[in-house]
C-alpha cells in the first residue's frame, strides 16, 4: 500500500515529512493541500483529514498521524533509517527535532510567510525584525554546533538534519543568507548531495508561481 502525504510545496513542515519519505525509499505519494485557498480551514478538512487544521498529514492504511516530527519518527520506525545508533543518539535526535520545531522552523516559517505571502499592507516591520532577531540566534546555535562535524547528531544523516533543514532551501527571502553561515552552508550542500534529496518545489505540488 502506498503511503499518502497531504502536503503542499510551500510548507517547510511538509517538506520535512516528504523528504524523509523520499530519502527512506518507502513508496509514497503527495496529496495536494490547497492551503492558500483555505482548504485547511474548512470543516471538511478538519473532519476528514486533520482536526488541527494543519499539514502535513500522513496516512498509511489504517494509520494516520500529523506533525512533521511524528511523521519522521514513523518513517524511521517503518524504514529503519534516520535514527540513532543507540539510546543516547536517539534522545539527542529528539532534542534537536524539538529545538528546531520551537526555535528554528517555527520562526523561519512565520517570518517567510509574513514577508512573502501576507498582503503587503498587513506586514508589520517590527514583528518581522523581532522574528529575524530570534532566527539569527538560532542560526548561530546551529552554525556553532556544526563546526567540525558533518551532521547534527552522530556520523550520518538523521531526523535532526531533516527537521532543521526544513525551511533553509527555500528561495524566498526571509533574512537567511547561506553565505553568512559557512557551517550551515556546507551542511546544506552535504544534505543535498545525498541519494534521494529533492528541492521542496520538486518534491511536492504547489509553488508560488502557480498563483502568479
């Protein structure tokens, strides 16, 4: 049975789930979520797909889960990939996934949305500047951690890497310049050279030009 992932290309959280599925080698297919036309806010979506009104959503037969970190954990359980080699590494991966969800992806996703997808008249420069300050601190933590190492945890790519890269390949400006963070830049290049890697707009349906 083919795994279905409800997702859309502009979503970095969807990208984490889609990238884990693609690089794991599991059989899966994307199901387009029309986020920008309000699909996730409809009663039908909340009743039939996800009561939280969010994407991504993974459906594998009778199994269903949401939230990118939970989906990544399921992919690891099913494929045996992207986990740690022992208990300590697994907890370290979990720690970085939680850090990303709270400190990095949450701010990157919101800031990117405010700058690129919210109507210009509603963009608050003070809010954007505040978010970018928080992001700069998160980039510094990640950049420092990657100094002298290839991967966030252990000696290979794990869910920590897949989670933390979620918003960092997107071309829309939100205050992230890879050249400013050489360790992150090298790590993103390393990730993109792994078998099965795809850019989010090549991996999932939906991109800004579709609405141009």
